[in-house]
C-alpha cells in the first residue's frame, strides 16, 4: 500500500516547534518582560518581587526585586531578545526561555543570584542556582525569603544566610526580623509623562504595573516618592 508523499512526511515529522517571539524587550520585573503586546514569564526561574526586600552580606536591607529587574534591563540593553515559548500560564502569559544572542537570560539571572530555580516547574536551572549559592552571589550573599513564600505573605526576613539544601528547605535564622513588604508604593509614569504614585489599597494600585526600564520605581514612603518628583493621584 502506497502512502501519499505529503501524508508520509507529516506522519514522520516532529510537531512543529512554537515560533519564537523576537524584538525589543521592556522589563516588567526580574522574571517578566514584554515584547510588543506579548507578556512573557521567564521559564524555570523565580525572581524576588518588585516590592520585596532582602538583606545583603552586611545585613542591610535592599530592594532585591528591583535589583533583579534593573540587572535584567541592563543585561538586555537595546539588543533584540528572542524568546522560545514553552507554555502559557494561568494569567495568560507566555512562558518562555529568552536569549540575547546565544546567552540564556533565564540561566544568567539564576547564575548571578538575581533569581532562584523554580523547582515547582522545572529543574533546568538548579545547577546555575548551586553555582550562585556556592559563590554567594546576589541574594545568596545574605538573607532572603524565597519569592514564592513572600507572595504567600511570609514577608519577614526570618531566613538567614544561605544554608545547604537550597531554597526549598528551611534556612536557619541568623538575622533580626524586619518587615519586608514596606516598600510597596508604585511609582508609575503615565503616557503623558506624569509621575504618579499609588499606595496599597488605592483605586489603581492592583492594575498598575511597574517597568523599571521605563524609569518607573518602587518607593518605601510617600515622602520618598514626592522627593523624587512623583505626586499622589488626583481625585
């Protein structure tokens, strides 16, 4: 029995790979970016949230989520990025591995200590995380709450210096407890160039997204925001 040539080719060819999303990227946070109208969640990694605080080697609080976003924006610069889709998450974002040239940006973030391997979904970057942890890079230099725990509301820095076992296990406390969710005021820049800050619980807070690459910021206090040139919403 003869099989038509086209049918035979279709039968043996692997499923077509998803087309990469390529273009100039706008960084939303340490593991999220936009290319055109496509919002992309970086596959296999989890970076601290924009409002999240960690402690550095000296025990001083710093905005580790903001640091991750700024590092990613600096790494990308104006170079086009190519993202290969892996999945779509529950928020409708494209989950992808993104590259600048041949460099895997997902892996770079983890290897530099700006993010952790997201073991819940992938083991791809566990080795990169182990390297960052061994070298005490980024968040591994001091104390931090894993991003997943922080999102659940465990927003106190009761975790100490990185200990054996990785971020999925308990990390012994060696730092004083302090609230890590204090810096949560969103400094947004409107299309008209107006700098407006939104405090938690305000009307537009939840729908406001911050893009550090576009000059937007997170503030700890309203006074900080005003001093930097932002104003409260009108009305």
